[in-house]
C-alpha cells in the first residue's frame, strides 16, 4: 500500500509530461493555444443587410447567400495583414467562388482609395461601419474569411490572412465540393 | 572581445558544472574525501565563472555594444544607466543567465555555510546543484545564448519596452528568481537525503534556512510585482489569476506548506516522506512556471512562444529533474520511518491541516491553470479559466487555513485541546464577532463582513499568542520582558507573518468592498467628488521632456472641505524608442483612502478622459505582504541557524 | 490594456517584443449608460467576458477595439431588455464558451469544477490514513482523569470498542 502511494507522484507527473509533450506536438502542427475554432461552422450565416461601399450598387443581405458558394472576406484599409492577403484574393475568384468584401469599421473614402490602389477583386463590397455584423459572425479582427455554402451555411473560417496555401489546399477544394 | 570572454566563461562553467555533478557524487558513494571535496571548489569556480559571464553581459549593456544581438534587440543609448543594467534581464536570454547566476550564488553559499554538514550529504547536495546548473547551462548555450554577435552592428538598439523602465519592475525579476532558484537548494538536499535514505530532524534544520530565504525572496517578488502593477498600470488592479501569475503563486503556496511541514520534521521527526515530496514539488513548480511561460503552451504567453525548441528543452529539464527525483522518492519513501505519533488536535495536527489545505489550494490553482491545456489535448474544445473560477475555489480553501492559523500556535504539541485554545483566544473571538456585526450593520456584503471578521480573528489571535507566551499583563512586567527577550526570532517571524496575512486580508476585503470610481471627461477646472474629496483638474501640461520620452501631465488638486491636501500628477508618456505610449498613474493615500488618478486621451472638445479611483485600504495588501516577507526574514535570523548547523550526534536521543 | 499582459509576462522576467500601445484603458465615458443600475449590470457582465484578441483579460479591462464594440453590444442588449444570462448567451452563441472567464459546469468541465474538491477529499483521506498508522514511535499519552474514566467505560461496556481494534 505504501509503495503504491509512493509511486503516485511520479505517475501523475508522467501523465502531466505526456500532456505537455502532446501540446508541444500540436503547436508544432500549427495548433497554437490562441487558435480558437469558430462555433459558427455548420450554422447558418447570421442575418445581415449591409449597404454598399460604392454608391448605386445594391445592398448585400444574408438572403443573397442562397444558391451560390460565397467567400465573405472582412477587410479594412487600416489593416496591415489585409494588404498582404489582398493580392491572393484573385485566386479565389478565378476558382469560380463568389467573393464578397465586407469593409470593417472603416472610412468609406479610405476604403475606396485603398481598393483603387490595390485593385478590387470583389464581386461586391459592402460596409459594416459599426462592426455589429462582424460580431454576429464571431469575428476577432480583420482579415477574416468565411466560406458559405449554397444554403447559406458557414462551412469554413479563416482567422487572419488567407495564404495561397490555404486558398489552394482548403478553400478551393471545399468550394468545389460545395458547388456540386 | 568582452562578449567572447563571457561566452567562453559560460562554456567553462558548463564543464565545471559537469565535474561538480559527477565527481562528488561518486566520491560520496565511495567515501572518498578528496573526491567529495571537489564539490566546494567546483561550486566556487562555478560561481566565479558565471559571475564573469554575467558581468560581461552587463558590461555589453552598459557600453551599448550593439554588435551583440541581445543588446541590439533590447537596449538603446538613450536609456538611463539604471535601465541599461536592468535591461539585461528584461529578455529571455538575459533572464536565463540571471537564473543561472543566482543558482551559482546559492551553490557558493551552500559551499560556504555547509561546513558543519556531514560530508557525504554536502557533497551529494552540491552535486545535485551542479546537475541543475549543468542542465540550464546547456539550455542557455544551445538555445538562448545572449552573447551571439550581430554583424554589421546597427547604429542603435531597438530599445526596451518602456514599461520595464520603472524601478519597481526593474528589481522584480531578480527577487522572483532568488525565490524560484532558492528552492533548488532545498531540492538538492531532498535528493541527497533520498540517495542516503536518511531524513531526520537534523536534515530539516539544515534545509529550513534555504527554504526560508527562497520563500522570503519569492514573497517580496510577488508582492512587489503586484504593487508595481497597482501603481503604474492604471487599472487599479493587483492580481488577475493569469497563468503567469499563477506560475509564481503555486511555488509560493507549496513553499509555504513546506516551511510549516519542516517544523514538524524538525520538532517531531514526523511527516518526513511528505516533506521530501513537498520539497521536490516546490522546486518542480518553479521549473513548471518557467516551462509554461517560455514554451507557449498556454495562451498567456501568446506573444512569446517564438521558439518551440526552447519549450521542448525546458520540458526535458523539468521531466529530468522532477521525474528523476520523484522516481527516487517512490523507491525510498516507503522505507522512511514514520516518526512520532500525534493527535489530530495538536500543534502538529494544525500544521498538517495547513499543509492539506495549502496543497489542495495549490493543486486547484494548477488544475485551473492547466485545464484549458488538458481540453486542448483531449480535443474537448477551448475554454477560459479566469478570475471568477479561481476566486470561487481559492477563497473557500484558504478560509479554514486562516481560521486555524490563529488556533494552531495555541495548541500544545502531541495532543492539544481545542477548548483550551479557544479559551485562550476568547478576546479574539469576541473581537471577530464584533467586527462581523459592525461591518454587517454597515451594509457591506456578508462576504466582506466575514473576511473582516477573519482578519480581526487572525490579527487578534496572533497578538494573543504573543501575549500568552510573554505572560503579558499576567506576569510581572519584568518577567514579561525577560520572556519576550528569551523567545526565539523564529517565533517573532511567525507573529509578523501571520499578522501580515491578517492585514493583507483586511486590505483585500476593504479595497474590494469600498472602492469607488469615477470615469468621465473632465475639462480644465472641472471637479469630481470622490471618497469625501474634491478632485479638480487644475491643468494639463504637455510636452514635458523626460530622458527618453515626452509626457503629458495632468495636475489634479485634491481637497477636502475646501482645504487643499495634495496634488496628483498622473502622466501619459510617449517613449522615443520603441515609440510606445504608457500611462503613469498617480496615487496618494490618507487613511483609509487611497486615491488613484489616471489621465487618458484628450477629447476633441478640449476635455480629457480621466479615471479616478478611491481604493480604501489597498495599501494594506502590500504592507501586509511586506510583513509576511519580513517575518520570514526574522525567522531566518534565528539563533539556531546562525550558531551553525547542529551535528547529528548532538541531536541523537533528542526528544521533541 | 495589453500593458497588463506585459506585467504578467514579466512576473517571470520576460520581455515581449510585440507592439504594445497603451493609452486609456477599459470603459470609456461615452460608452457608459446613464441608468446606473443597467450600467452596473453591464460592468458586471463585461468583467466575466474574455477579451478575445488580448487573451486572458476581461473586455471590461481591455482597450482593444473589439472589446469596445462588445461593451457597447452588452449595453445595447441590456437596453433592449435582455437578462444578464441572455446577454451572455448572445455573445457565447457567436464566440463559444471560450469568452466566458468562468467556464460553465458541463461534461467537459467536470474535472475542473469537481477536481479541487476531490483533491481536498484525497488530502483528508490521506490524513485519516496517516492518523491511523501504526509504524510511528508510540508515545503513550498521559490520560487525564476524564479520559481514563471514558476509556474504562468503553472497555467495560464494549460499545464502539471495535473501532480501535483496526
């Protein structure tokens, strides 16, 4: 009995070390502790109806998501990482995915100038001036992208920039599957 | 040249550490005096070499040698000299070197003060110490070398985060490290004792001063950090149960339990296996903290987890030191003799109760800190464990400890009587009941009234213990004086620390219950009423030049009943390199109030966002914390540690 | 409020080289509700919600933009008549349980909530085990008159005597 008790600390410690090792392995595979999976995956996109950035264009609302696979990309002209991501968005569009830009908490003037300078890959750009729609999507910060299927259900979320690797290995294949 | 000298000294230190780890250990098992004697010379050489290396790094910082990568990344020529020096440990590499430097200081101290120890125990303890140093030196040299060169050298450094440019924070890490690393001494003694298979009262007496010293430093480090957070950070908080804070609290809790269980071993020769385990756990928790903070396995360290190889390395060190010692424990512990018996209601019983609750509280903090990690690994989802959880768990665990803390010293050894103890504490009981009634009548919550009652109970109980021992008011004055002078310093240390806890509790309860805040936009000339004071924004001066920053300073005139008391000068500083803005809160205390002012951003209409708080009794938290540490210091000065460690023969046949 | 992050990291002596800028912190005057009861509830709720972008601090303490938006959202929900639980649920449904600084009690967190109690029970059990051990150096305690009388009563009556036989 005494011997069993004496083994207990080292046994508990071994389990603990096992957890730590596994956690480090996870980090090595890119799963850092501050990577929080979205609870919105598999749920319908939240209701929204946002005004266009460019005058004269239509609003974009949740009901417009029906019937077409869509990538919603939250961006802002003040966001550094968006600049890095911007050049790769063309690839999304080329793959036949509808690309909707939501300009997050931005001055429309700045956003227009930014798109004029950086190029405008979006099918439509709408504005979320107070960031409420973004919160309904469960957004942490810009850039963030949500892939939504034909029925308006969120299927994939990228927190942070879309890299060519993510676009090619995840977004495009998933979109292709969802289009079928 | 200087950086290379430092680098070379570190490599030499590595070999010396290896010698220190191996030779005395073999010598001890063979009974070879000469080989055992290597331990102290190696410890001395180790100290000299690591001091040289540390000195070299400090030198690089002082002369701003930006050809050294570490200096270029963390320093700047414009920094005041003080912060150039303290910048040495304001980064990962430098702080690891400080860690090893402190380890070598302890090793040297053990070699110097350990002359009375049995040679084998001393040799083995120093060898274990050498092994720890070896592990960390390998870690520094392979993954975190502060002496790496940068070519070409940049014209100036990147500067240090302005938040670190504060005297409070500058000296905070060394104290923490003196605490964490100090527990390595106790650990080394525990491992040495396990190897020898002998743990007794004498062993406890040798170990206790090291634990006391480490515990004092750690207390100062934690309380100092908390105080610094309070007076500079501008949100008026002092503890947030963050994983990194918990990483410092856990060894403190374990160390506190250890201090108390060592008393039982020393006085009664009981709880030996448990005490050895606690010693290992305490140092392991220090290592665990290092791992958690520097590996990036918890969210708290999100911005630091740059190098996973460091995490792996520290985990290997943790697994090695802790795993080895716990395995040794599992082999040796069953053969440790149980020691003398005692009743649950007795001095020892009280100390055991303290140990159970402190350990459970420590375990709960550990569980809360690591639970998100467990869930990550088991793919159960992501959760947060924040202050509400820890408050809910920690407070009920500490309450019995605090209630028993007043009773324990009134109990007799072996078998005490609760009836007698309560009878001796009747004044405290009455005062505590009165305090609860008075505070409850003032419409504070029951929780606060109960906390205040506990604080009064503990403080009065501690004073009654002092009165009891000195025969205060019962014996003639001359007799009281004689007894007071005759009591050991460790007794006064206990009185001071326990009273400190009482003051700390009152501070926590008071500052939570009666705090008030005013958050508003103020224009020049506006006044706000807070805590019976009128606080007027008299003016805002902009463009004040500091050595490496520009500040905006608000002048708040504080007056009561129309009489001006003082002015508060909070600042908003913008540093040059790196360009960052920090707030500098201003505080002023006038019992029981503690006013706290923060100047925020200007408003487009010419006003300023201001935050004014009144946190009554908040300074008691830090004063109480300081008193706790002071008590430890007093105990450390006890005669029985200064006279020199007793030899085993003197102790033989001694009965409690 | 990233500044505090900084202190916490530094508790173990670590400097972090990310861009921390701290100006004003936490709740701003223009966010606050004029109704003091609602404002107090809003503060209370905010203190329990984690700031998502700054890690491990509440939105009440944070000066991150998202925390600011969430504080406003909390107040809007309260003005719309939500209960405290509904406001929390509103945010949890978008961000998951991760936003709650006090995790809910459910199957996944069973260990978290019951663990501390289990630890204490284990400690208590170990203490009982310890007090009943027989390998200690027995020092026969001197019995008081009262104790002796009780012992005699037990020995003669036999009641409860079995307990000591273990």
